[in-house]
């Protein structure tokens, strides 16, 4: 009987297949796909030895939940169950190594090649995001449980700094700058175009300078930085970048607000796995906030459980962005979460 594998997205499932060679070591595989209830089966013969290969996946996330023109491996806060931290880092650097490494070089990319460069850069950035999910929030060192093989352990032994939070977050920032600097990337939707991007960089510099001074540090990469201080900086950077502090989603896009709301039920279910009664109370509370908001405003509704991609909802079906983010914060508070950070604090009185 085929083992059911838990994947977040189709992109993660395909990557897992690519990283899992046949017993003959062949990695090429062009499988057929078949739906079996809530599971998806990929199957077919190995092109080298002819052996039958078979993968059965169950998805924890919406399989088509991606921003058009980008590759995204997961929208879940938890780490992958299929691919370990070292593999994700290897995938990141494989993609990053195929594109220009500086903003100046990116701007010189011919127009006909930009879509491919964008896809590879977004894949690199998304893979690096998956590495960081293995780090406990209050720790800088990658736990042993995040490295599942001798190869992964050897990868960390060969370059230990690359598995620590400071290096990973610095690399993440570098990739994000490259992604939004590529010509024809719709940066105006996020930062207001080139001028908005430059203003964002200036604000980030000011935030980091104040943070460094407040804690008496030599810089953002100071070895004395504690996990709590780095978490504080991440929040401040998101706030300065017009991003939701809890999710990192853009505050300028109504679809991003819808995406943030759609993640609230999952967060409640995950946090209260061992307390079904409390879970159900909080799910009812946040659902009631949304239902009341829709009834009062008359804004178009959406199904939080649908596989529809929030970023593909037609513009005439999107509610106003500021009002939608207000509803998200109210739903968080009703569910006993901090309305800005999304952290569980206390059940509201």
C-alpha cells in the first residue's frame, strides 16, 4: 500500500519527486496524475529502468494557492514534512545560482528572459522561507530534528553559519531585494514603484539604526543579538515596509488581507489541537466577526475553505483594503490573539 505523504502545495510535491530518485538513481520522471478522493496520486515508469514509480499526496494547503508569475512552496507557518532544512537550502542556492546576483545585472536582463528569472528568484526565496520555518521562533541555531540525513548533517558541518538565523535572514533580505528590483515586477502594488521602493529602503535603514542603538549593538549581524531582539527587529521591519506584522503580507492589497483572514482558522486549529472545546469557541468567534462585517458592509463574500487563489479574485469582488485589514485585526482579537502580531494572548473578556 502506498504511503500517503503530507504536502503543502503541488509545487512542494513536484519538488519532492524531483529530489527523490528512482532506485536506479534516475531523477527524470514525467508522471501521470490521478485524483483519489482528497488525495492526488502521481505515477508512471522510470524512463531509465522502467520500474513503476508511485507517489500519493494529501495537501495541507490549497494546491494552486500561488501569486501569478511566482513559485511558492507553502503558505503554512509550519515546516515541511517532506523536505528537510538542508535540502531546502540546497534548492534555494541552485535556483539563485542561475540568475544575476546584483540589482544592476537584473535590470540588464532582456525582456524576453525576465519571466524565467522571476520564477527562479521566487523559487529561491520561497525555498529559503521553508528553511527558516525549521528554526524555533526564539532560537538562532537549527535543531538536529531539522536535518534528516547524513548528507544534511554533513552540509551543516561544512558551513554551520549558513544554518543560523542571522545568515539566513540576511540572505532572505538579499533575495527579496532582487525579486522586487527585477523590471516588470509589479512593485507599484507593494511599494509604490521605484520611488516607493527607495523610500522603503530608507525607512528600513532608519529602523535598523534605531534598533542597533537601542540595544547597544555593533550592527544587525552582531553575535550578541538575542532571539527576542531579532524578533523585535523583524516586527519593526515589517511595520516600516507596509506589511502586516503577523504575516508579512502587503497592507496595500485587499487579496493579501483575505489571505491573512483565511489563515486564522488554521492557526487556531493548530494552537488548540489538544483542546477541542477551546478551539471551537475561538473558531466561532472569528467566524462571527467576518459574518457580521459582511452583513454590515454588504461587501462581496468569499469562501475561506475554497481552493480559489485569493490573488486571482476579480477586482470587482474584492472589498476595500483598509476595511478588510480592520476586519482581520478584529477577528484576531475576538479569537484571543494580538490584533497586530497574531500571537495568542488571552481570551477576551
